[in-house]
């Protein structure tokens, strides 16, 4: 069943008029006849609406900094903020020789009422000294939570002093939760600091091996990064650094030597890719390792970039071997998924990335959207050149970057790069709106009310989102697959990931649980559509 403009109208009419006016701009029915429809995104959620969004602190500390294993990440603020950004996002990290791993610890100044009244700087200073004495990290981050900004603690001054006192890097992030309108502002704050203070500060001058790459915007949720690295290493790539899944400060400092930056999550890290190109001359390539087809395309684009006969042959050999191994297994699972429909609503890039994998299983995404993506994620930057990818600059000042005179090295001649950009659009990427099918719905910052209304209207076979709405949806009798934490399964990226995803999704459909749940519309003729029949 497709949603019509009339259905949308009825849905909007249930909202107060001010809310209606706002939400109309965030919801679209895909209509190919309207070229490039505008969607409002990256704007403030109406207070009081139940949204899945998080805050700037979550985007900075939880998403971008959190997975870096050899830095101690201190949350200056209440314990809840520290705990939430440590225990819920799946920052998986392996032990490595000569690289410390603090991922299993959560560090917080645990601010109390007296710290709010009298200031928390002394407590923060004492905590840094304690951390250095006990753990001897090479670098520390301090992230500010809301109260810190409100009482005016100067975390930058504390960091500067600590850096002098201990001779290690101490980075302060003014990522108070209320900055910006979502996590997205926090990504930007974290990235700006990395470009200024971490990347390019290592000793290495040359790439340590042929085909050296950085993997940007891969956060290793459920081990995705490990699966991608397995494939890349098998083909013959050398991974200099990953930002930031199972990431390391030591490795990030030498990221400038890589010959190519791969960008997996475009939302959270496009800032870095652009800045590294300007500062160190490293081109970037948008990739997507979610789904078999996208993985194959990404690997082939990379081979085109490096333009080496042996690498290209190896790429094809690995693709052929992997597809032969996984496709028969996926085909078995796909039998349970044919002609099913999905909602796919995640924070940033995954709302788009997982649609391909669903489609490979025979599942069509009929409603999708992002919590906090920007217009370029929906509409595609190439389509609207006036929209800069870092539209967050209206909240967070953009970092001005110039070529680093000591470190800038053209990784490829301008002629060769220009020619390649023709063949593989290195910086051109279609937004979600392009891939959605006719009549399907695109919703920005989907809220709880709309979730329930769209479920009743469209009755999807599977709902994919996060922890905040999963159980409401399951109680409506619909299997819900978390695409943030993967419900503690995974990896879902690469070839092995596609098998895991196919298994988990088909298991969701096959579960007898749904026979024991009566969705609300089964007992309500109006909701089931029975009243309209005959
Ligand atoms: S791992 Fe990434 S892929 S980083 Fe981003 S935009 Fe979040 S934490 Mo949740 S799952 Fe999600 Fe993306 Fe990039 Fe994750 S879709 S909301 S801030 N995200
Ligand atoms: C965050 C982190 C989160 C939350 C997931 C969810 C994640 O936004 O602070 O809502 O289920 O992936 O861990 O996006």
C-alpha cells in the first residue's frame, strides 16, 4: 500500500497547527516528476516531541572520540553522560602491541552539586593528574557536558596547563550537549580538533607500504571495521589508520602519509576528508561496504584509483571468491525475505546504506530517513552545489585550512586526478532521495507519533532503527532490527556481514513470537482498513 498526499494530510491534521507547519517540511513522498525536492534537515526539533536524536556531546565524545582506544576520554560532567556514551555504543577494540587500550574504562569527573556551585576545574585537574599517574596515556581528551558550559569552567585552560605539566597531548572539546541541534554538531567539533592537533603530527614522511589508505567514518560497530580490513588486506591494501573504529591516536597522527582516504560514513566525517585533501594533498573516495553490490563497487572504484594491473586482478579474484562463498548462503535466507517491506530510519548514513542490503534480500524500503543528516545527505551535494557538506558551520565555525608547507604532497598529478574524477566520481555522491522508489516516504527526524502513524498506515514487515523505539514497534507486532547496535550481533558490513544480516533478518521473520502478539489494528476495523472494504 502506498501513502498518498491525502494520507499525509490526515496525519498532519492530527498535529497542532504550529507543529504541522514545521513537520510538513521534513516529510516527502518520492515523486520522480518533481526534480530534486527540498527537504528541511539539520534544524531544531520542536521541544516536547519525542525524537531519537542525541546531543552534541554524544556526537563528539560518544561517536567520534569514544572508539579511539589509546586515549583516555574524560567526561567533565555528571556520571550519566559518561556512562551513556561508554556503555551503549559498541566501541569494540582489539589489543595491539605498543598501543594501550583504555576502551573498557569510563572516565568522568562525576560532577556534584557543590562542583556546579563552586566550579569543577580543580576536580578536573586532579582527575587528569590521577589518570596520568595510574595509566600513563600518551594523550587525553576532555569533553564538556551541558553544565560545564553553563557554569563557565574553562576546560581549554585546564587542558593547556595539564599538557605543560605532563608533557602529553590533552585536547579539550567544547561539545556541550546544547550546541547545535543534534549529534552532528559534535562530529564537527571532534573533527576540527583532529585536523588541527592530531593528523599530520606523527613522524612518518612516506607511506609505509604500497596502496596505503585511511578508512574514515568506519566505527567498527559489531566488528564492521574488522571485516572491511580483512577484505582490504587480502587484496593488498595497507591500512594506515581507521577513524575512529578500533582507532588509535598513534596511527591517526600519521594519517597524512596515506595515498587515499576512503569515506564510509559521510555524515560524521566529510569535514576531515575535505580538510586532509587541502592540507596534505590526499584525495578521498566515497565508499559503502554495506551490501554485496556496494562492497564490490567500492573495491572496483579503489582499484581504478590505484590503476595497478596486479591490484585489479587481485581485487577481481577476491570478489569472485567471496561472492561464490557467501551468495549461496544468502540466497537461502533470502527465500524468507522475498517481497517484504522495511522502514529504515537511522542517525546518518546508515538510513541510506542499508537500503541496498535490504534490496539484495528481496526487501524494499518503503520509508526511510535520518535523525540528524543534512540536506546534502538527502539531496546529494552534486545536485545542489550551493549546499556545502559541512552545513553545520551555521552552528559550529568552519575550520580554515591551508596546505601544510612541510607535509603537503600531491598523491597524484592533477591531470591524473582530474581524469579519474571523470571515471569515478570521487567527490560526487547521490543522496537518499535519489535511491528511494516512487511513492515511498522520506522523513527527517522521525518522531514517535509519526512512527506509530506510519506503521499503522504502511504495516511494514520489518522496522529498523534504534533502542529508543525498538520495543514500542515490537509491541505493535513488527520485528525490529537495530541498525545502530545491530542488536549486539554483527558485523553487517562486507561479505561476511551480509551473511550475518541475512541470517538475523530472516530469523526475525521466522520467529514464532509474532503469532503471540496482536497488533492494535487487528482489533480495530478502522485501522485494519476493513471499514473501507466492499
Ligand atoms: S556508527 Fe555512525 S554511520 S557515525 Fe553516525 S552517522 Fe550515529 S552512532 Mo548511531 S549508528 Fe548511526 Fe551513522 Fe555515521 Fe552510529 S547512522 S546514529 S552519529 N552513526
Ligand atoms: C548516539 C549513539 C547511538 C544511539 C543508538 C540508539 C548509537 O546517538 O548517541 O538510539 O539506539 O549508535 O549508539 O546512535
